[in-house]
C-alpha cells in the first residue's frame, strides 16, 4: 500500500531521531497540555503532540470520531504512520513526500528558526461507511531539546469536507514571521493548486464579514453574477463545498 522508499524514509526520520530531554522537560510540558486541550475545544480541532524522544503521542484529542464512525487516532499511540492506513491511496505518496521534505528542511535550520514554520497539508481519510472525507492538517515544531533538535511536534487537524472530491492534496510551508512560502512554491503552478486571485481574496474577506453577494456587488461595483462566479471559483480552488469551508481553509493557510 505504501511507496516502500518513502515509508522507510519516514520511519527512519521518526524512529532514529535523537533528543536530549529529561523528566524536568516533561514536567514543564505537562502545564501546557491543559491549554492545548482547551484550544482543541475552542477551535473544534483535533490536536496531537508527538514526542520525537519517546516515539509516541503525549497528547491525542480527536473531535471527529462520532462523525467519521471510528476513533481517528486509534492505534496511533505507538504508530505514527497509522493515519496512512486510512488515507486515500493517491494521497499517501504526496503526504509522505510532504512530511519527509519538511522535516529534513526544518532539521537543517539553526535552532532559533526551527519553530518559525507551519506546514499545511490536506488529505482524504475513509470513514466507517467507506466514503472519503477531507481533512486539513497544520503542523509546527512545538519544542526543541537542549541541543536545539526537534523534540515535540504539534498537529491541528480540522474537517474540510464530509464529501471529499477527487482533487489531489495541497500543501504549503509558510514562515510564520515573514509569510513567505518555502519548499513547495512550485506546486502553486499546478492547476488544482492555484492560490486565489486578488479579487477572489477580497470577496472572501467580505464574505467573512457577513456580506451577501448583493452587498458585495454594491461594495465592489460589479454585478451579482460576477460575484457569484468568483464564489464558485473560490470553492473550486479550495476544494470545498461551501463558503464556510472555504473560509476555514483560507484562514488555515493564511490567505485571509
């Protein structure tokens, strides 16, 4: 099921990575766990924190088990590649490549820059009825060890669409301080992964303010039909079913 080379590289990264941490570090992190779980409640997101030292998850909080019909992170405690067993076969090599390239990039940075980046990638997972749903995952380096090596990885997972289409996954690696894109900039030239135009971004921003198509058309001095065409383009480019999902996607990847 997995591309042998990619999954082996993935396992080497996660199982061979060495950290210099002690019990004081774990005690210090315990105070942050409640905050992370509270964030999961407020944002209605699934939250995980993976420990690169002990090779398991310190935090596993799923918000979508009832909707998809199974425990999203079942068997994930000691098996970080578990989600690949549920993933659409066409998304697996793409997501593996994304994680491998991102980790290698971050691992090669100076310690003071490793926490400056956020990876955003979406993918399809099968629900208990045999249908695929689309999720979007954000990943950041949460903590470094005493030597500046990656120790804890934070992931936030949100539902994008309960009826995933056939569009392939998308990915972005963004510097949180500068907003610049890294590694995957060329992916944006692919037809299915274009960013929104300036006008589409403007319209999505107005939608986020609660304006309907008529009021947007009056604000921008364009026809209602033109606004609706832009709205359809926004849904197509973000691989979403409605503007609520499009807004979620745009906010997660930093468009608005």
